[in-house]
C-alpha cells in the first residue's frame, strides 16, 4: 500500500482554517478518492480507507464528492463533515430530479476534452467553460484525435473563437510525447479534472499522464466515438506528482448557479452590450446597438447571442427548481429529526 503525506495529496494551509484544532485532529483528515453508491474511498497518511455513506438526511451540498477533504468519525467509520472547498464542480441533476449533483471538488485545472470529429460541439464547450470558470478552476480545452482529422487546425480555430483566455491544445492522444505538453497545466500536488463526453479520449489521456493502462478500444465508425466508458469518479496519481480526477461522460450538463462562469465565458458579448446606446437594449432593432453592429459586420456570430440567452434562461430556471427542492429537503430533515427525538423520548420512558 502506497502512503502519501497530506501535502502530497494536495493539502494547502487554507484547509487548516476549516478545522477546530481544539476539538478536531488533523490526523483524522483524509481526501475522498472515489465515490460509490454505498461507500466512499479515501486516502490519507495511513493509506487507503473505505468509509460508510453519510446519513440520508445530510443535505446534498454537505455530502462528500471526489476530491473533497473530510474529517473522519473513526468510531462510525464515515465522514463527520466536509472541510471548506476551494473549488466545486456541480450541476443540476440529470432528468427531472430538481437537485444539485456534486461532480468534483478542490480542482485546480479542468481539462475540457473534445475531439476533432463529429463530437466537436461549440455549445457543449461553452457549457463546460462556464462550469469550470464558475468553480474557480483554470480551464484548458483539449482536442484529441488530431491525427485522424484532415483539418485539426480548423477545429482548434473554432474553439479559440469562443475560448477567451482559455488555452486550446490539439493532441494525438496515442502519442505520449504530445500528451507531455499537457503537464504544464497541472503541477506537483495539484489536481486536474477530465471532463467531456464519453469516448473522446479522456481515458487515453489519463493513461499517458498516470503511466497506467486502462483498457481502451478503437473508434466506432458510426459515431466517431471510442468504446471505453468511465463509469465512476475517481482520483489517480500523475507521474509528475499531481492528481487527476477521471469523470464519466455526461450526456446532460444542466447548469445551475453558474452565472459568474457564464458571464466570464461570454465576456466578449457582454462587453458589446455595455457599448449599446440604451442600457435596456434587447439587441434586436434598437438604434445604436453594438451587438447588432458586430453581427452585421461579421465580428460576432449571431448563434453565440442565441446560445447565451438560452443558457441564461436555463440557469435561472434550474436555480428556481433547485431552491424549491432545498426547501423540501429542509422539511424532510426536520421531520426525520422529530421522529428520532420522539423515539428517543419513548425509549427513556420505557
């Protein structure tokens, strides 16, 4: 069993501020390395440990996700609480579930992985950029399968048009020498997260950066995707001393609470809106509209304005539904505590 110090696991002095050192011991701190349906895996100076899930009434935001630092309750063999996070990736849960789903925590860099084929999708890249930037992590767009494309430079140019200050890297994911250049974006004891659709080459990148050999099949001819699919969220040690969080492909990335990330991703568009003659300009037919002028001159793609408005409405709608779900959760938690209190009182009487 390999042992790591807290520093080697990514610990920083800022996390120490989350501890009450008069009552809580730093020796009880571990980092969540994997999340399963019925348990957590964690790593600490004493090695790997498996922890029970937190109580069902624990609010979603207070439950651990991969990358979290937690204080252990050794007697109950479960996390007592989550330490304050430096960054957090979260989305609205898929489908009709109006709750938040935590994706990963304490991530320094987010590798947004797409590929130079039919998977390439600008609206999806904008969603991931908004997610990573809102979390406070540094985004890097990684375009794989450049060796299989006749015009990888065109894919990169299209990505750079919406990337802002986010770097765009094109790689042949099967060439270790090319993948080495990705190491400059994550240093020793830092953590990166691999985000993107299934089959775009995240596992191949992970293999190169960790020196491991997860099985990856070839490319399917019908949809240009790889056959390997990551099924869980887990942390892996990089060869340079950093860490990577491998995340399963997300069919649906519904944004919520990411307004700042959205504004950062569409900063060019919002700068134009501030140049409009009227502060309440709708960017349709108003005189002096800087946005319409940029569209007519070809400096701005009108589809980008449409996508921004769509995401803005989506975030507002999802925030409302999540707020309603939280109110229901608070009511459920209160009921659980009342039932537990009544049972305890009954036991004392008997």
